[in-house]
C-alpha cells in the first residue's frame, strides 16, 4: 500500500454563503493528494506528462460525512491499496483532525499523447512491483 498526507487550509472562495465548503471544491483537493502521492513515490506528474503519459479520470465517487468550513485545516489522506497496472484506483479520506469529512475514490488510466491506452513507464511499473511485492 502507498500512502500520503497533505494539509489544506480552506479558502473563502471554496465555500458557499454559509461558510461551508462547496461540494465541487473537494475535487481539486483530491488532485493535490494524488499528485503529492505520485511525487513522493518519485513520479511527479509534470515528468510523466513530459515523457508522454497522462492519467485521465475514468470515474470518481465521493461520500460526504461532515462539512468542512472556511479556514479549517483539513488533511487529505491518499492511498493506493492495489498494485496499479494500466489503471490506478486511488482512495481518499479528508479529515479535520480526527473527524472524517469525506471519503472518495478515483480511477485513472494511462494514456499516450494521442489519448490511446498504454502501459505505464517501465520505471513506474518496476516501482509499483517493488511497492506491492506481496500481491
């Protein structure tokens, strides 16, 4: 399993008139979690793109448990629990301290510059094989 954590302070622009985070504001936070996890594993998204690889979103699901509010500090916990291949499934929890605010999952696929499905870079596949040696 690969894990990462990143803190985000809720900005006023991410909230509605009641100071509650708008539901669509969570999607960029998931992206921050995902790109942070990839970077920490040695695969910054910028370098993947430069090498001709993209990871478009195939699906997203989110369940809202409690609202986040303006000026809260939230932590995005990001996990890859299954060895990625052509597709990558990523799980997320957004928490304010010990309080669970959101659970989510995204699915992505490796594609080339023309948008055709492709195998991930050899270095990425090797790193995932090492990280998920028990699979």
